[in-house]
């Protein structure tokens, strides 16, 4: 460190999306990229700037490749370091090693020959087109069957008996019911309505929803 923690904090506070927490012996730089259903940080990183070292902590969600996540965090770190380069000197050898490792990872990930890659892409593209056409044909049928299904359930006496049994749903069953509900309702869920139908406390439903988001099975949309 050539400057002071105060100087570094002042420079970093000019970046609107960063949260800065200064300690006596360090400056913490928090970057929250996304939050879960309860607005808690989900995808985030913490850069801890000390007198003689910089420590980086970051989350790796299950839906993101660890290799890609590391590359993104490294690129972000280099940008952060460039902001206060006059107050903090980084040994070039360390940076070169970080960049060399990153380039090696990129090289390892693109070893497939272009022709093979294009063939795989072309095959996947055709499959995607076929699936999209099939999906379009089934959309109307799914909507009609969904409406019919709810009408039949409301008229069926056995449905009431099944509701009583559902009062003690296992977590795995409830996770499945929540995902089915979201699919059948165009990606949304009404906690009050779901809890009423399946006689499950809203707090429990919200807790499982949060775990599904954290585990990458579903995601929130702003």
C-alpha cells in the first residue's frame, strides 16, 4: 500500500454499484450481482484490501460453471485494482500468473475443432427448432387440459380427501408441487392461494421457494 485506506475508500465510493465497508486494517468492497427471493445477496463477491495483500471471496451458484465464474471475478478484480493503482501497487509477477492461468483455462475450454463444434451446434439448432414447433402445438392443448383438470378436481369428492392427506406434505413432495404450480401458472405463484389449496403455512412455502432459487431450480424475474 502506497496510499491510505481512506483514500482507497474515497475512490471506490464513486462507483455506484459497490458497497464499501472500511475497517481499521482493511477496506471491504462488496459487489452484489443478484439477490434471492427474500432480497438477500445470492450472486456476489467481496474484495478485502489489506495493507500487504488483497483477498477475494465470491459465490459460485450451481447454475454457473466454476471456471466461468472465476473468469468473471478475475476480470472484475482487475477493473477494481485499476481504480486505485496510485494508492496500491500490485506485483506484476502475481498479475501475470493470474492472467496466464485464466488464458490456460480459456484454451482448455476451446480445444474442440471448429468443424466438430459447428456440427454439434447445427444438430442442437435443429433440435431446438423441432422442440419449439412441438411446444407451440402443445401450448393450446396444455392450457385446455389445465383448465379441465382444475374443473374436474373441484367437482371430485376425492379431491377433498386428498387435501386432508396433503396437510403433512414431505419437503420433496412440496418442492414438486411448487414447481408444477409455477409451470402451470406461466412462471408465477400466489403464496396465499397455494398455501390455501395445499393447507401449508405460507412461511414454509416461502422457505422452500427460497431454497429452490438458491439451488438454481427456479429463478426470480424482476
